[in-house]
C-alpha cells in the first residue's frame, strides 16, 4: 500500500514538472532572450579629459619669521591678527654690543681710508728730509770709521810681524827706526780715531715744518759706541807700540817672542772684526740711502694695492657687523596679517627658533600630487575646476601655475607636486586649510560622437573595444569601435557608430533546462 502511494506521488510530480516546463518554453518563445538594463543614444557633443587631484587651500604666502642670532628680546611691536606692511619692524633684540661692533668697524674703515689717501697725497716735510740726510751722514761717518779701523788692523798685523822678525834678528838701528815709525803710525791712527769719535758727538739744529728749532745728534747711539770702541782699540795699539819699542831696545826674550805672536794673532783677529764692521757700516749706509730715496719717490703700485686691500677688508668687516646687527630685528617681508606670535619681551631668543608667522590672504593656491602616469598631460596654464568641501554648491576655477621638476615617492607611488593658483569669485570667502578637489582639464574637443563609458567593453588581450548596438527590439549586435579622447564618464567614438545609434547593456536570462543546458 505504501509503495503504491509513493509511486502515485512521483507520477504526479513528473506531470507537474512537465507542465511547467512546457509553459516556460512557450513564454521564452514569445519574448526575446535578453533584457535591456541600460541604453543611451549616440550623440554629438563635447569631451573634456581631466586629471583629478585633492589638496588643501594655502595662502599665497605663509612666512615663518625668526631671529638670526641669540639675545634678549627687547621689544615685540605686533599682536596676533594685526595687519602689517612690508618693511615694518615686528620685534627686536638688545643690540648694545652689536651697535658698538658696527661703530668699531666704521672707525677702522675710516682709518684705512685716510691712510690710503694720505699715502697717495703725501710729501715729505723739511724736518723728515733733514732727519733722513742726518742718518746718511752718520752712516757715512760709520763707514769711514770702519775703514780706518780696517786699515789700522792691517797695519797692526804688519807691525806685529815685523816686530817679531826684528825681535828674532836682534835689534838694529833700522828696526828700531821701523818700530819708531809704527809708533808714529799708531799715534796717527789714534788721532784719526779721536777725530772720528768727536764727530759722533756733534749735533746740529734744524728747522721743523712748524717753524720751530730741533736739535739732531745723528752720531749718538750705535755710531758713538762703535767710534768709542775703535778709539779704545787704537789707544791700546799706541800703548802696545810704545811698549814694543821699549822691549826692542831691551833685547829679545822668550816672553817677548810669545808676546809678539799673541800680538800678531790679535791683529789678524782685529782685521777680521774690522772687515765685518766695514761690511755692516756699508750695509747700513745703503739702507738709509734707500730710505731717503723712498721719501722722494711716489708710492709704488704694490704699496697702493696693499693699502686698497686693507680698505676692502675694512668694508667687509663693516658689512659683516651690519649684517649681524640686522639679524637682531624681525622685519615684515610682505604685507599681510600676523597669524601667530610665539615670543615675549624679556625672553631669550634662540637663532632659527620660530618667533611669529605672517600670512598674505590676498591670493590662494593649492598643492596637489599628480601620479607619474598623468603628469605628461599636465601643462602650465591649464584650466582647473575645484569643488570645495566647505562650499559644496560652489565651483572655483584656477590655473596650473607650477610643476615640480623632480618627483617624490611615497609607498611605492611616484608623484609630482603641481601648484594651482585659485581665482575665486568676488563673493567667495576662502580660508587656509579648506579641502579642495581639483579637476585639471588636460584636453577638450567639440562636435564629436560620444557614448557613455558604461556602454564600452574592452578586450584586455587584444585591446579592442566593443559596444552592444540595438538593431531592433529583439536584436542586439556587438560592434567593434575605435575610441578617442575619454574622461571619467564619456568617450569619443572615432569609428563603428553614427549619431542616433542606440547602445545598450543587457542581461541574458538563464532558463531552466531539465537536461542540464541553459538558454
């Protein structure tokens, strides 16, 4: 009984399934096999291609001001929100020490300038010339004394040698006469040395540039000391000559021979010393003569170059002192509004630390990052349409003003910074920090065939583009088209369609097939 019931139920289910299958086939036969989800007519219109980017509105100028050096803040002349003009002094440090440094540099420069001018226009005074001539006279006297001393030293050598020869040969009348002659020569040298020494003590009176009288003693000092030494040496030689004559008459002794040898050595050393004195005196004479000649000559090119370099160095030092002083003052670089003041009178300022901020609200711009894929389409002067989050019903225009020459990379994405100058209407009030979505128009064409992007399908392997062209209510044809310029919503059709054609998107229906298929 139960088995029979199951068979009946299965039979009834098969009958119902067959009925519904036949009904479904009849419905599909009476309606198309697709459903049109969207459709649009191919039109003639405009295509504007744009690159979108997002940024924040920034004022044309936002300047953070700082002191250039450390010091005590003496005065702050502005408050937050105050309007200032370019060149206004906003704050200053205590500049007492800096002002002194500037004054010191100015004084040094003035001295260097006067030194240069004085050298260019200088002429030696009569007193200066007289002093220089006196130096020459004294130097010439020193040369004469030195030459006399050299002659005396040479004579002393000859005398000592002759004395030894005579001493060894025994006294003769001729030898005695020779020693007597040497004694006379020593006496003569003593007189010359005395005369030379007396000349070093002479003084003369000269007339100064102011008309006064001045006494000059050119021989005093080193010349007098040298002449005195020479006189003492000659006196000693005279005494020695007298003693030699006495010894000669007394006959030769061993001590006498030793004494004569010592005299020869001393005389030869005296020759060397006298030669050095002559060389020194002649060099000193040449020096003072050159000094006198320089007084009579104009300054040389090298001398002027040195003085001019000193003036240039003084100018540089003054400029450095003035530069340091200028860093003690904050001056408004532009006209605008004081946005922030971070310092107070009496505080210690740190060089480079933010002190205050000035904003120029006369113009605005936004900086946006454009992907490297799109940057080649961006050019200076391109029009930009911007939508502001704060003003959703307002579209603000602008132009591309600057494109960064170098890229930046963040998270593996390479972008370029693009600056867009904003041109707001007169009745729109912009504020720094407002978010803006910019659309940079990179190309624009009119009177072309256009279709919505949703109607176009792309074959990724071949790159071909297709659309579904509606031929009739029951016929759809897939057509290959060539695409031109496109933007986010529409594309230009270069071939494959004509104005008035209808493109569609369909959804093919799945039909039940008890045999495993679908229609």
